[in-house]
């Protein structure tokens, strides 16, 4: 069982130090409107195995470069359906190779990777069973799968009083390309057909209001203003959050 902590007590060896990892938050305005992405990165870092991974496949990594930030010593293959992402700066790094491809038909040989990451991807894939079968095919024995998805607590907006200021959740899902709302942990276990090694949640009831505001229909200036005013609550919710507490999204780690 992996040990979880928002801020690890001992230095990590193979993955990036948490502070350095968080400093690379690619979302605009990372301490206000992009704070939810900091929460996501913290949860990912908490469950990511600190082991020497040489070859990692990032499925649906797009232009974020998240896996390369997490494991700067590894060779990353970023597979995405959108060929335009090949030009993104993160995909121009020497340790990163961009491949335009489909998660349900991975163009790689069996047992090619030490780990696969799927950050906010599964809920976008209609044939998620085939995607998981492909991931397990390309993983080496003992390889790791890291997954982040919305869970049974996800809704948008999280707070009903924000509904007049936000798009409907079905419209948000359509805009973001979601084909399903998300997964309970037992649903992921049934889909992946492995025992979950550990998990961490993020975007909890105290930080969710900032997420609601960040994706509301308010003007950019008002979104920034309200996220700034909410910062004390957001930081308190973030710093006191326990990995297994209620959150609207889950990061989980699996080993084949």
C-alpha cells in the first residue's frame, strides 16, 4: 500500500519534488481560477509510485505535459487524437515523443511501457473497455496505471446557488467531450479488473465553490475577483483535505 500525504515527509527520489511539480501548474492563474488543477496535481503526486520508470505512455496528455513534469527522468510517449498538440512546447522536449493515435488501438507492441497515465481521459472514451484492454496489453508485468476521473460526487455546479451563473452540467460535459459523468471506485475496479492499490480525492466541498466560479459564465475579471476573495476558504480546504475524504474527482493507482 502506498503512503499518501498532501506534503510527503521525506524527499522523493524518482518523481519530481512536490513543490517543483506544483510550480509548473500549466493552467492559467494557477492560484486563483486554476487552483483546482493544483488540487489535481497534488492528488496525482500523492499516489504516483516513486520508482524508476524508464518508459511511460501518457494517453490523452494533450498540451499539458503533466506526466513529463511528474517523472522528468523518464522517456514519455504522449498519445493524443488531436495532431495539433504535436506543436505544444511540452511535446517538443527531448524526453517526450508525441504520437497521434487512438486509445482503443494503441500503435505499440505488447509490454512496451513501465507505466501508463490516463489523466481525465476515460470519461471521454466511448469504448472504455477496449481502451483499458489496450493499456493492459502495452504495460510490462508489474507496470503501473495512473488514472484520474470524476467520481460519484461530481456535479456542476457543485452548489445549487451557482446555477444562475453557470452552464448546465450536461452542456459542460458536452463542451468537455465527456461521454459519461464519471466512475465510482468500484466501477473502476470492475472496468480495470485489478485491485486498486490506492487512491486520493480532490476538489472537496470547500474548494468546489472556487471551481464553480472558475467555470461560470461570469466575466473573466469577476471570476478572478471572486476566486481571489474565496482564496482563504480554498486554501483551508486544500490544506486540510485528506486523501480519502470526500472529493468530486479521484486519482487511483493500479499495478498489473
